[in-house]
């Protein structure tokens, strides 16, 4: 029998008494919900592809076990170990992203995937949480030591990552990491002049992308003028919400998923709306919001710069990706091809999200530094003296 008493000094026992168990339960509930939705949404897609109807269900279940393992292991990491692991993951992911541009698997005109050891991986998914941790490290070091240009190095890191994403091309992920990077820079005390400058550069970049890249302009045009192109997927997704009503048509009774090409990935939220109803969708939104707000509240009392920046960045990325996916399903923004965390089918997405949330669990553990709770942290690091920040190893 597993001994998790306070007297036991084993790893599992220490984890049990220091980790945020409420947050763990909330994430596990998301994972279970994702598996249920996979059973509802994926069989028609598998049949259309000539596969066994439960192919994607089995595949999703197969990835849950290693995903839970990754989450648990990451939740045990110390901040120093976390930074080292993320450095290795980020460098390896960038190398695989560069490799995918030449020898990657092309799907719908994009080269974002590589076949590795019998598995098809999307390296950019794993690079995202590692990128956030490394940027947090650079911002923290820049705040602690004025001889280290943390903000400049973080900007360079973002430029390299964004360039590889654009070359794939993947403008949805580029926008995501740019906004997360900007949010982290903001809480790190970005001067208002820098903020205006980066916003101007971002606006100019997407204006150029719209003017010279047909893939980008087509999606935006279809969103602004539905009659200008093929809007079948988003129109079908909207009809799912209308057909499902408040309480849904019942598990397995949906009909829209039979014609929706990406019903098990990008548009699983729409399938859930038809079969389980708007009430369940609202509860799912509340669960996502609870996870984000709980983490933000916990780190609001954190005085360690790295922990504050990393946890804020990781949970912001988690929440923003959720918001983007749901907004696409509701036809509020142009389609981006972004998955719904822990809900959409896909091994790379599930594993990378487990990596990120595992690190959030580590960063929010009680007394992970062996210290007592500390005073309230102001919203901006720039508003407190630099010497209040703890040293970063």
C-alpha cells in the first residue's frame, strides 16, 4: 500500500503534501473529458480514412499514460533542473523544426511534422513550454544582474523561434508565442515605449503577411467576407452549437461530426456542443478558467522572479491557446489550426501540454525552496528594488 503520510520522506509522499492537489484533480478531469470527447468525435474521421473506427480513440488513450508520466516527473523538478531540461528540449526542438523544413511531413501545405522512431511529432509543440521557461530565466537574470541583457537575449530567442514557425508556415503558433512573450515582458517591467514599439512591429509584420502571403490573406478574407472562399468547417461548427442546444442530442447522436474533417482535433469543441450541449461546454470553459485563475492567484504571492515569470507565462499560454481554439469554433476569429489543450486528439499536443502543466505544478508546490511563505509580490517587478529578488542558479 502506498504510504503518503507526512512522516514518510519519500518522493511520492513529499509530492503529495506539497503539490496543489486541487489543480491536479482539475487537470485530470480535463484529461478524462478529452478521452470522452475523443470517443464521440473521432470514429467518423477514422472511418473516412479507411481505419478502424476506434483508431484515434485507442491512439489517444495510448498517449495518456506517457503524458501523465511526463506531468508527474516535471512536477518533481527543481527550478534549476527545470531550466536545464528546457534548454535541452528547446535546442532539440529547434533542430527538428529546421529539419522539418527540408525532410518533414507535409500536411495541407505546411511542414510542421517529423517522423521519429515510428512516431509523428510536431516539434514546435514541445518547444513552446521550453521557450517560456527559458525566457522567464532570462528576464529573471536580467532583473537580478544588470550586466546581463536579459530582455535583449529573450527578444533574440523569440526571433529565432518565430522565424522557424513562419517558415513552416504556422502563423497561429507564431501569434501565440509572440503574445505570451509580450505578456511576460510586460509583467517583467517592459517600458511603455518598448511596448508601443513591439506592437507597431507586430502590426506591420501581420500587415505584410496579409499583403504577400496568400495563405494568410485567404483565411482573413474568409473570416471577414464568408462568401469569398470555402468556410465549410467553421460554418459546420456553428451549426453544431445550434443543433445541440442547451443539453445536446446525446453521446454518439451527433451528425455534424460525420462531415467535419477535423472534428477530433481543431473542432472537437463543436462536436461536444452538439452531443453534450452548451451547458457542458460552459462547464468546460469554467474548468479551464478555474485552472488559469488558480495558478495566477497562487503565484501572485511569489517573490522569486523566475518562478513568477515562468508560471505566469506557462499558464497564459495554456489559457490563450484554449481561448483561440474556442473562438475559432464559434467563428469569432479566423481559423488557426490550434488544438484545445488536453481535449483535442493528438499525441504532440497532449504530451507538450503535460510537459507545461507538469512544470506549473512544480512551480506552485509549497516550500519547493525549503522556505516559509513570503510577502505579497507587486504586479510589476519594475516597481520593487532589484535586490529583493532571490538569486537564480
